[in-house]
């Protein structure tokens, strides 16, 4: 069964839980390496936790950050997003529309990430949390002796709404042709 998430509406309690989980992970990373926990970084992390949009561009993050912390510039946002990606707190995504997106890497288990279903009609992105690729992994292991650690799948197609729209358009097109003849 596929779990598809379009929007992210969480209760305040759930947000707090995510925030403290992400802070804990950030602290672990800081211990590992020579990163510092600044208040600006916390604000940016908090922006992801509170956002109802799952996949955000740097500009979208900046627009939100500006409201609570006007002293944080776009350059700082870019730098922090890069840093968080290196720290594995965020995942950098490319939906092939010329603009990188970032999302919170807030899954308990390391490694497996969800897949993205991208609609070519309206540009909406759905998430599928099921692995679905176990078979592929075992084939890769057998055939190439390749041990998979992680994978990211992008699936392109049309959402239900866009399928209907396209079917309508096709019908109109056919009707137009029939009239012309
Ligand atoms: Zn669509
Ligand atoms: Zn996602």
C-alpha cells in the first residue's frame, strides 16, 4: 500500500517533537565535526519544521525566515542550506525545473528515503514512503555485487486531475478535427 503525502499539516505537539528530534541530530553532528550551533541556524531549521510546504527552494526558505529573523540574508540561507545538506539534516532535491529544493531529513532510520512522484501537468510533487525497490536491490547485489545504501526515485507522470484535464483536451481536439472535415 502506497502512502502518499501531499501536504504537511501537523499538530503543534508533533512539530515540537520533530524540532527536538532534529536538534538532537544537529547536536550529534556538531559533536562529530567542527560545526557550531548558531541561533540563525536554529531559526532556519525551525522554518523547515514549521512549514506546511515539504519541499522548499532557498528563496522560499528566505521568504519565511525574513518574517521572524529579518537580519538573516539570502546568502546566509544558501550557506546554511548547503551546510545542513552536508550534515544530512536536509536533503537537496532536483525536480528538473531548474530550481533546487530542500526538505527535512526527519526519518528515524538512516538510509532509505521516500520517492517523489512529479506531475508533468501541474508540477505538484507527491511522496511515496514505501521502499518498493527491494527487488532492484537484490538484483544489483546478485548481478553486480553492489551493496545499495540509499536510493532516490523520481517518477514522472500525470496526477489524477491532470489526467482528466488531458482527456478533456483530447476530446475537444478530436471534436475540432471532426468539425473541420
Ligand atoms: Zn497534475
Ligand atoms: Zn519529499
